[in-house]
């Protein structure tokens, strides 16, 4: 058995390392620069256990990890685990391009008896209805006769050094009972938290879609509360603290909801529902609320500035943080960008500072130039991401006497802020 991990990002690299400690593993990525970095022991995502990676790369006769961007190297493998991104497009529709291209690539090296396992987040039915036809057409092989498939949704939590890959229970599935058992045993060999064997691939796909949609809806509820309580003139966190004294109250917090999972997966579930003639109400209403929060923050800051007599056009603002979550370099689907764009619409000059984000990646993705050092004399400062480095910033030194300080995360001492979500 030789395993190939397709895609070496936040999901694929930790998986390749763990499997590489026990099996012969090829970590494959079409980005040759990424492969070169990993061969040099570097990881820009900061998700990898670098010490573990070195151990896996040393290997032995029957185990070890190697990296490659050459498709011919895949021919020696017989288990392929696909961990490529599954984003949404500008119309908030599933973009399966990376997934289908990866499937087409694998189909060219697929052999009889091989297993293709997908970890990328999709809607129920995607593996068998979208990916398998590509595998069959290009390879000329027959599904569940010549080759087989499995699905095991990723549960990587970027930036979390406690709940890591092996410590999170893994859902598994396969295209036949025998393959399902084989896939489950494969993951059991590295996941110390255990596995849950789902009865079908569709069930496993659906489980991933709903776990993120559920969180999205719950956060949208408290975000809507924040919009209401702002009009009432009371602090949302004070209300949540009071309500949280009941034992069964769910303690979600308001905030910006971006990232590669929560801000994306509900659209995959909605897309599948709509294709079957059902138009989801709750899921999409939650998305609409969460997608407006960046605009709300920017508008609230401008109103606070007006209240202090600060001229808006030409005013200077600082946004702290651009990643989608704290203490992590991941900028995918960041909703901080909505704040920046809305402030620009009002005519403000906006600096964005983030010690965790890669400046080149931010420039390429969002056309924003990160500043390397905070200046002084801002008319408004918005804490958008609660990086630990922002906890003890001497805010009085970078603000004007009449400046506005807004906290989207209830992270700063409330006595010095003018507003918060």
C-alpha cells in the first residue's frame, strides 16, 4: 500500500505527515514552489508539526514521506486522498474546478484495485455524481468494479494547536461495505480519537455540510441580536453573559464569519437543496445576516466618528487583522475585506496591519498592501481579528484624542473602546 495525498495545504500536509509515519506516502501538489518549501522543512500555513515532518521524511524501508509536483510519481501509488480546496464563485455557487481537475489528473494514473478517497468539503452526492464520472471517463475503468471511492470529511481547525488532526474523531465511508471497512481501518491507524463509519458516502458528505451550516446559523442569530441591541443601545456581550447563566444556553459570540468552512459550506448544502427543488430558508437567511456584518461595522464606525465631529472624507483609519481568524495566517474568504471596502466607499484612507498574514498573498488575493508598522494619529482604529499581539497595544499612542476605537471581538478593555459587536 502506497498513499498519495493530493493537495498540501492546511488539510493535506498534516494528513501526509501522520500517514508518512506509518506508510509510504507521496505528498503531491501542483505548486512546485510549495513542494520546494516543504522539502526545505518550511511550512507557510504553520499547521505542520515540523519535527514530525522531519521524522516522516527520514522514513525507512516500509514507511516515509516524500513530496512531489510531478504527476508521473503518482503512478506508484494505489490509495489517493484528495484534499484540494472547494471554494464558491462570485455568485456564491460551488466551484468544483479544483476537485474535478484533481479527479481528471488521478484518472490518468488510476489502476485496477485503486481507491480514491475525497476529503474536500462538498454537497451530498458530489463524490458519486460529479467526481466518479470524471474518474471513469478518463481512466476507462468501471467504478466499484475496477476502482473504488471513499469519503472522509476533513475537520482541520486552522490555528488550533490543541484539537489537531489525530485528536479529532474522523467520519469515514466507502463505496462498498468492504471498501468502507478498509477506509475506516486506514484512518483508525492514525486517528487516536477514533473514527465513525458512516453508512454511505452521501451521509458522510452531508455530515460535513451540516456541522458547519449549524455553526453558521447559530452565529448569525447572535449577529442579528447585535444589530438589534445596537439600536436599543445595550451591549450584546452583557446580554449574552446574563443569558448564559442558564445551563442550556448556547454561548456563541457575534463576529465576522469567513474562512474556508463556515462561510462557504452552507452554500454547498443550499445548492444541493435547490437542485432538488427545495429553497432553504434558515440556512440562507443566516448567511445573509453574516455576510452583512462587515458593512455594519464600517457604518457603525463612521457614525461614531460623525458623533465625535471627525470629518469623514480623507480621515485615516487602521484595521487590525486581515486573516479570517485569530493567531493564524489563513486569509481565505476573510470578511475583514468587507470593512476595508466599505470604509473606502466613505472616502477614508485605510491602513491594514497583520503580523500573521503574508503580505504578498494579501496583495494577490485582495489588492491590499499591508503596512509593516503601525503609525500614529489615526482617526479610527478597528480591531477586526483578535491576534494575541493586539492585546497589549498602547492604543492611546496610535489614536488622536478624538479618535474612535471599535472592537469587533470584545477583546480589548471595554473602558477604552467606543463600540463593539
